[in-house]
C-alpha cells in the first residue's frame, strides 16, 4: 500500500476549485487535519465503497473503533467530518483514509 498525501483546499468566500483525487483500494490517503477538515466522496462506478478513517486513539488501553461509512454505487455523494484531531490524527497530525472498492470513486478534502 502506498501512502498518498492529500492537501486540503482552504475554503474561501469566493468559492474554491478542488481537484478530486481518484482513489485506489490498494492505497492509503493521508490528509493533514486541524479539526476543520471535511472529506467529500463521489462514486460513479458500480458497487458501493466502504470508507475507513483510522482512529489511532486508545482509551484506557483499548483501541477506539475505526470510523467506517458507505458511499453508494453509481450516484453516491457523501460528506464526512470534521474530525476531532485527538481521536483521528496520527502522531504526524494526519488522517489515514482508505476505500474498499475503487471503481469510479474520488475524494476531495476541504479545510473550513
């Protein structure tokens, strides 16, 4: 699995022009997170995708369950976030995001 760095586009009053990142099931997507990051997933391909956002946090020595959600097939559009850095960030201050199915799926990240 390759780590693919994603830089969130900063929201602006005049609008933004985000460039969607095509996702591959074999890769992890690393997104810098300040607690004000939203992720947008669009699925145009057949088959729903399960998105996983890693939660490296431990509570009383127990792992916090990973956040998972589905992006429906063909016309699925899902927003997720914001993500609490205390729960979701790795030691570098990043989110780790992956997909289970990569036919026609893209991800955008926006910092609000």
